[in-house]
């Protein structure tokens, strides 16, 4: 409702009150008439002076302020979450890099040990007319790096069951690691037919050169059942 309409309503109301006063016997110049006439225009003026839409403006400003506060809080929370996520990602990446470096160092050490063991002279072991499985395994434990020993043993278990005189009837493969032909082991020593240490030396060298390590050879063996 516009200010003009409000003022008009107030004036009309005052006129009606005056008319009622005349009916009940109140003289036009009496005090009661003057009080009513004076109060009504004043009330109408107060109503007319209230700006249209003021309350809506106040509510809009309040909602805008609340929205601003919520937006600031959401932005701060988003930044916090992003920083936390970045921190976790960086920590995970650093941990993975550390583990990779440690694994690479371990593998490099094992390869170096394997190469050293492969070049070891088998003559360091006493020559016997025969050897037990326990003696042959003890030789392998001294010649093969500890980290590769289990893989080396797995291959020998499957190839010859630790029989250094084992011969494959079909192919002629010979010895602990079933060299084919057996004469290849002569590069490690002339006594390759009868000395398990010579066979171990040759087998370790072959696994290192062909598969990078006994464990590499064992992985290939698992996939193909030969190496």
C-alpha cells in the first residue's frame, strides 16, 4: 500500500469518528472531538512515514550476510581439505620412493654378492669320492647369496633332487642344475661330473647371466617348468 493510500485511509477514519460523535451528542467543539481529531491524523502520519519495503531490505541484507559467512567458511574448509589431501599424497609418494630405493639397493647388493659367489673357486671345498645331500646343500649355502639361496634350492629340488650325478634319460641334461649338455659346466672346472661345488658354481653363474639372479630363474621356471 502506498503512503498516499495510507494517509487517505487515516483521514477517512477520522471523518467517520467525528460523525459518530455527532450522533451520540458530542458537540463539534468539545474536548473529546478535538482529541480524536488530533490523534487520528498523527497516527496516519506515522504509518505513512514507514518506507515501503524496508523490512524486505533488512531481511535481504541479513540473508546476504549469512550467505557471505557460509561461503567464507566453506572456502576455508575446502582449502583445509585440499592442504590435507596434498600432505597425505606427498607423504605417500615419499614413502613409496623410499621403499623403491631400499628395494633397488637390496637387489643391487644381492646381484653383487651373486657375482662374487659365482666367481668363487670351488677348490675351496675338499674333494670326496661321494657327497651327501646335506653336504651339497651346505656347499650351496656358502656359495649362493642368502637372499637367493631359496630360489636356487627350489630349482635344484625340481631339476635333480640334489643328485649331482642325475642324468635326464630323454635329453642328456646332467648334474644338480641339469646342464644341457653337461659339458657346459667344464667352464667352471674340469671336475664338473663329480664335484657338486663345480656344478653349483656353474649353475649360479648361468642363472645370473641369463635371468639376472636365481630368483629370476625361479620365476621363469614357475611360468614355464624349465629354465
